[in-house]
C-alpha cells in the first residue's frame, strides 16, 4: 500500500489511466483503505484504485490568493 498521511491533509497522487497514461490528483485526502484512495481536488472527488497508483505524497498547502 502507498504511504499516505491521515485524511484531511493535502496530497498529490500519480496514477495510471485505463489508456496507460499517467495523471495526478491534487487535493485533500478524504479517505484511504487497502483498495481505494479518495482525493477531493479541483476536478471534484476522485476515487483511485490503489493498484493504479504510481506514487503519492503529502504536499504543502496552496499559496494564498493575491
């Protein structure tokens, strides 16, 4: 399993699409279990299969808006 922080932290998750290409989900980690990681980002809530994840890590909060 991928080493992720507790829910509520901001994360980036790189995962494979069905086409074989990779993409990133950036946002708040809502939940993570042995099968699925759920991230709430700008594209909405993304449910990602753990088997599709390439890499994941905690990231700092976004910069303040000007």
